[in-house]
C-alpha cells in the first residue's frame, strides 16, 4: 500500500472516529440533560442552568453541520470548516467553564466541599489541553527526528552536523 493511500485511510478513520465520538457525546449530554430536568429544580434561574441550556442547543450545531458537510474543494467548505471548528471549540470551552460554575453552585447550595472535584477536573482539562496541543505539533516532531528515531534527518556517528563541523574547525586547543 502506498504512503498516500495509507494517509488517506488514516484520515478517513480519524474523521469517522471523530464523528462517532461526537454523536456519542451528544447523546450522553441529551440523556444527562433529560435526567437533570427530571431530577433537579431546573427553573433556569442561575448561571449554571442557563449556560447549560445554551450549551445543550449549541452542541447540536456541530453535529448538524457535520451531517451537511460540503465536499472537499467546494466553495463553501472553508466557511463550513470555520463554523464547525469555532462552534465546537466554543461549546467545549463554555462547557468547561460551566462545570466550574456548577461546582461552585453545588458548594453554595449544599455547603459541601468541591475542592477535590475542582482539582480532578482541572487535571483532566490540563491533560486534554496537553494532548490537543501535542497532536497539533506531532507531525513537526516526527519530521524533525525528535521522536520515533527518524534516522534520515539526524546526523549519524560518521557525519557531523554543520554546528559540530564549525565547532571542530574553530577550536584551536590541542587535545
């Protein structure tokens, strides 16, 4: 199989995995929202509840946009991509904020400590942020030979880098 075919298959797998996980998460949020409305006093009279309702509506937008995705090379593909990415990232960030607001509201209402939940959620957010930022640079890291032993990029024992050659030629101290 050629490298181009393998890359195409990998990208297709990533898109389908992304779509499946997004549908699953949307369904889980729908179930959680229904359970919340049934089990709690949801008069939408506090920030957590109002933001949660807005997020519930917002999480359906990327899903719907994904269903109506224009073909590659289409005139509207750039606009679609910007909308899909922006609404997804915005909903994610507002969802993170809403968890902290909800934990604070829970603490205020029950006077029970939520510090362990704040710490655990913060660790989770930090891990997800690290993975997100790392995957953005993964291609560059592989290309530079910094990982996975990309020997074709790194100098070997028999040849030296331009920096090493310069250092060797400018040193005048005897051995």
